[in-house]
C-alpha cells in the first residue's frame, strides 16, 4: 500500500485506506502544480507538513505553511501548487463514497492530462 506513485508534479503514497476514507502523503516538487479539479464523490482535508502551499478553492487563493490546513468541500474546484524553491509535503485525507482517481474532473492542467 505504501508504493510511491510518480506524477508530473511530484509523487504520493497511500498511507491508509478505509471504507469511506483514504490518507495520502503528497510531495510536490518546486514549481509543481496539480490540475484545477473537482470531485463528484469526495471531500478532502489538506495539512501542510513541510513547505509552503498555494491553495486555490473556487476563486479564493490561500497560502499555507507547516501545521496549517484547509478543507475542500465536494464539487468545489481546487488546486494545489508549490510556488517555492523548496519541497512541499502535505497529508491529504479524502472522505467519501468513491475514493478512486477516476473521480477527478479536470478543468485546467499544465501537463495536458485529461
């Protein structure tokens, strides 16, 4: 379960999976930007462990540092970015009925993923 999954923006590892929750350790490399996305079936909680995160939820932009967190409600467009020269590490807790990657609806993606 702790296999590291490589992404163009960095990587993640699944730490725990339950019936209605999934916990990930997410690493975003300097300059890495996840797609602007939403989820049909889950909400997410992000806690910054190390580094500085730029978080967009709908049209609001927040800047989070270590030990700060944010909640992303179901259906809300959101994005995580590392606009620094240091690594970013967050813990993500997903909660919902469906916890698969195909729950992602992408709106904008600098890596041209669909």
